[in-house]
C-alpha cells in the first residue's frame, strides 16, 4: 500500500503567514567526534535564519535514543539534564556511525481556516488538502493533533566500511531515511532520501531542504511513488531535510480532525580530508 493523494489548488488559500516556522529538527554540536567524547544535541524550530530553541518539557518527549550497527540504546536520562540548558548530552557512544533520534507526544493546534490552508499548501500536506476538498470544507478552522520526530547522524571515531543501518527506517510514524550513507557521499554528488509514513512509502510528500551553515540556501523536493526524492547536487556542509504528513481521523482529543507528524533528518556532507577521508 502506498499513500497517494492529489492536491487541488482550488482549496488552497493565499496568506502571508509562513508555515515553514513549524520546521523541527535536532542538531549535534559536532557530527564527527572522537570515541569517548560527549555529543551535545539541541532541538530547534523555525526555518532559515528564523530559528529558536525548542523548549525542553520532559512529558512531551516520548523517546530519546541512539541507534548504531549493534542495536539501540535508550537515553531518557539525558532529558532531565536538558531542562535548564536545552541541550541533550549523549555520552559513552560506541565507535561507529550513530542515528540520534527524538520523538514527541501529541499537542493540539487550532488555526483560522485561511491560515490553516496556507500552512497545508506550503508544507504540501496532501491528505488534509484532499480531505477538505472531498468534504467541501472551506470555512472551518483547522484542528489537529501534531507530534514531532527528529534524527541526526553522528560519526564517533573511525568510520566502518558498512553503515547499512543508516539507510533503514527505525520505526518512526513519519521518517526520512537516506538511501546511502551521507558520510560516504562526495560534495557535488546527487543524493536520494526516502519518506515512509506508518511503514509505507509516501507518494507526493514535500521535503524542505535547508543548508544549516548557510540557512539562506534552501530548496524543495517532492517524493515519487516509491517515496524517494532526489537532491540533484548536494554540497559540503550541514543539511536539514524536513517533511510533514497527516491522516484524517475522528474522535480525537479536543475535536481535532487530523493526526499530523513533523519529521526531519540532519547530517553532514564531508569536505575533502574530513571525517576520516
């Protein structure tokens, strides 16, 4: 089963409000560290140069873990230490390539109809657009329960030949996965990522791509039927890939009509001589 939707521009309303302020991601202070070093990770929201720290509220975080070639490690103890600093410290990571991942629980949002539909258009949330079109709903405010997912990739010590765990989903509701190890991609090459929603490839998801060390550099990709989107050329530096997807639902808390998930992936493309090259 693939998630396939059509978007009709007839239901999309113009607005000056930018939905991109909803981007969420986690970012390591260093994406290449020596074995034994602590990796400090911050959670952020925003887009481009408009960024802010995501407030650390322990009960909102349902999962904080690291995944390497040997398995999964829980890092819930790092949450309490991040309340005052806004920084998650991942200590004692084994040598190798790691996925650091965070997941949040649901929060409620209600937006006026014009603002809501502008956000749906800008983020490319096709399930909501089609649901609104089918139901002829152009007057109701947008009510949703939303949650967040974030992954960042970190290399500890020397890089092994194999990093196949990076190219496999780790079981998030909505997830962006590279189809090859980003640490092995040379600057100037193309790069593919794949989007899954509840384990299935997503057709037509919009991916917003931003260069974190040059936040004015950005582009937009769209996934095809196998959930894959291609970045034709990716340069040296730190990158953010972000997407949003949703499901219409009934009987949700606060009368919400949709379950929406924000998901992101950050990583580093090495320059010559970096990262063990």
